[in-house]
């Protein structure tokens, strides 16, 4: 009897009639939220459908509504999870006039829905053979970017599926370029409201304030790779316009202290040159609706002697933390000139012989 009542308010459509066993069949499900109360429905969807967009982003589904009738499309498990959350959140509107995105985030977090779905997705991917449909293509205004190789595919998937992602590996593996591409894609699809480019200015140190120009001009030399990628994907005029309107913000790492960054895509580049305290400070700036990507190469640390790298430290500290992903690149992932790969391999294989003075000191102390 209970099953008949639920069917009267809901209907299910399979968007493809036939599929192979290894293919996830998209599902469209309609559900009614009762009672039909315009004020409560407005509180549920949020201003400009902000709450629905938040659910769509976090659960990877598509939600449309007309009055109290909602249509949810996507993989079956995610559709059913989104439907259950909609009913749960709608019950909350009976006790509150507004429903903020922060509350939606907390409901997702407390329910553990994302972690459950991510585990299921990983299981399904393990059972499926590799198919062209699994390629993670990034689409931006000027061009589409197709990641090369297995690790770049994993990296893009991790960035899209986690709030905090790390890309660790040698120069030329596409860590920064793909992070910028994902940031531009998220901005153009209105998943985030702005992009922040952050980098430690280790070479300038405390003398940074004495350089001529405004803040952006002082650290421009350190962010040139990020700018070049942005120009390629958005065009120079649009990038400059976004910088003027603060949609794209440039900030040295030291200026991040005390801030909370909501609805932003934050890229921390050259993170091997952060201290342990700086890395902790940066990661705790992340707010609701934000995505952070941290890139670095632990073989190119420019910190003063005796100072520990925040990137090396965080790999050990957060390696088992839920919601955080690590993608490690090697020389085989280098996409620059073939000689670059051989150079990386040569440096990895080379062991510097002890200096004569060092051996003398060890003998005298021994």
C-alpha cells in the first residue's frame, strides 16, 4: 500500500532504452513536494535557484522544477539521493523562512551522501572497461582541452569531484594548465563566482614590498604561467576585464591570512615553496561552494635551508582525509619536448657525490 502511494507522486523514465551492462543508464525521476506552499518552495530553491544549483554541482545531477513538481536527471543512485535530500530540505523549510547554501552543504556533509556515492562510482568504474566516453574533456570559451594520458585523466576527474585536490610532480606534466582549465570551465558554467590565483613569492621574500607597481604588478612575474593559460582559454581582453572586476583575483600567499573564500576556484601554484604553517593557513581558508587545487614539485624546493616544505608535509598529513585527492605525476606524464622527460629522469637517477670538504668534516667529527 505504501508503494502505491509513493508511485502516485513520482514517475521514472529511462532516457535510453537499451544499454550494455557496463554502461550507467541515465535516469529521470519526477517527484512532488507536499504541501504546495509557494513561500516554502522559494526558500528551498533559494535566490536565483542557488540551492538547486548547489545540489546539482555536489551530486552531479540536473534538477528542474515547475511549482512543487521537481524533475531530477542523472545516474540512478545520484537521482534517488537528490530526491531524498529535496524532501528532507523541504521539511526544514517548515521551520525556517530561508534556507542558505551553507545549510544545504551541512545537510550533504552530515548525511554522508557524497562519500557513499563516490565509493559507488569508484566501484562502477572499476567494473567498467575503459571507453572513449570516459575521457575528461574540459570545455572553455576559446578551446576544448583533452587531458593526455591516464594520470591527467585521473587528475581532472579528481579536481571535478573533490573540494581540495593536489597535483604533485615534475615540470611539464600539465598540473597548472589543467587546474586553470578546470577553473575557467567552472567559472563559465557558473559553478563558482570567481577565480583566485595564489603563489608564494619565495624569490622576492620580504623585499616584495619595495618592488614598483601595485600588488598585481609586484607578483606578476611569479604568476606568468597562470596568466598565459588564462589568455589562451579566455582571451586577453576578457581576462583583463575579469581582473578589473575582481572576478579573477591575484594574491600572494601571505595576503590570504584571515580570509574565508566562498564560491571560488582557488589555485595555489608552486606550493612546494610554502612552509608548513602557510599550507595549513591556505587550506583552512576554503569556504562553502569553493574548490581548491594545489600544485607543486617536491624536487624544486626553494625554501631557506632548514625550512620544511608545506607540500611534503601535507602529503603525509592529509593522505587519508576524506574529500581530499592526491594525483602524483612522473616523467612519463611530461607533455613538453621529449628531452624534458629525459632530463627529469636523469635528475631522478643522479646521486650527487659527497664533497671533499664534507668528507673531511665527517672524519674530523668521527
